[in-house]
């Protein structure tokens, strides 16, 4: 039986800083086949030097230097990749990168994406809604393109109250607004739908929620400030959203939370899933 395909995603909060703090050790020992990165904030040369020649690297840097940036690194060379999302005048540079990989005779489409953080009442929130509109329009096309597709990344929205420790205090803040959460109702189905996360909505599955069940978290982001990490006052905003046929092939899932605050190399933890394709 072939080994499962291991796919990992992480917002590195600057890949050069992440490697200085220990990301390389994590990657060397994790057995990752396809790695999705967000907030790369570096050049393609930087990525190649840090990851090494054994990785095939695709990188979509941000338009603004030092901001955003998404990448895909893999042990399998991509057969094709795409960066367009939505209307041509909508700048998604550094926020959406698709690639097709052939794995044991099957094609899997992988997306690394970084949704805007947003800010209520500002153009930043308008940009976030534009991006979420474009993303939800693209996802059915992805599913038609490949039955095995997965959207990975920092989506900057907690879908349910289970996804944020202090959800009551954040109902009017970007990241947990009803309007933002409604996009996830559309993608996955509302939590009271009988087929929520099992083919409702646009038919995609939140692999993390399916694997963990109806529990708080497990969280993937904690503020650097205060005791948020030590108290596990986090947000689950990093996702692997898979088409139903791919989600049904999930055989492992974890959030690689650091053992201690001072062992973190990003404010996000890697989200890792194994798929028996």
C-alpha cells in the first residue's frame, strides 16, 4: 500500500524569520510531501535557499514588497499552476496560488491562499469581502476541474463559536463577523444543516473540524501578546478545505502546536493532513 500524501500548511509570518527560529528543524522531521506557505514576505531566491534544491517551489509574491506572499513547495513537480482569481483588475498577488500535482496516477489540485485580515469599517474589510467573493466563486470551478482538490491557508475567519476561545468578545471584530462567517456557511453548510461539513453548501469539507469533532479548537493562531498561547486563548483560522472525495480519504490530521511559547517560530501553527490517495 502506498504511503499517504502528507500536505501541510502554515502562515510563516515571514519565512526568513521562521527559519531563524527553527522552522527548518520542523520541516526536516515532518515528512511533508506538499507544503503551502502564507505570508512568505521574501523573494523566490530566499525560498529556494532556505528550502533547498530537493523541493520544487512555486511562489506568488505580493505586489507590495514585504507583505503577504504565498508559495507551494513539493516533492512532486507541478504539471501546471495558476494565480488568477476573479476580475483582472482585482489584485490577488501574494494571496492565491493553485497547482496540479500527479500522485500515483491521480491528479490533486492544491491551493495556498492568504485571505485579508480585514478591519471593520475600512477599505481593508471591503478588500476582504471582494476576495471571499472571488474565492467562493472559484471553488466550484476547482471541484469541477479535479475531484481531489484542497484549499489550504490562513483564511482569517473563524467559522463557528468552537473556533475562537473568546468568541463572545469578538462578534463585532474582523475574523468573526456574521457576514464573514456566512461565506463558510455557503462553502460547508451552516452548522445546523443535516449535511453540514458532509456535502452541504458548495460541497467542501473542513477537514480539521471533521477530524477533531465537536470540540473547542484545536486552535492554530495565538497572539504573541500576553498569555494567549499559554492559556490556549486562540483562533482556528488556518484550514484545509477539501472536496468531499478527497476529504473521505483523510487518514490523519494534526495542528503542530509548539511545546512552549519560546519554541514557536510563527504565531500560527502548521496544519498537517494525510490523504490516502
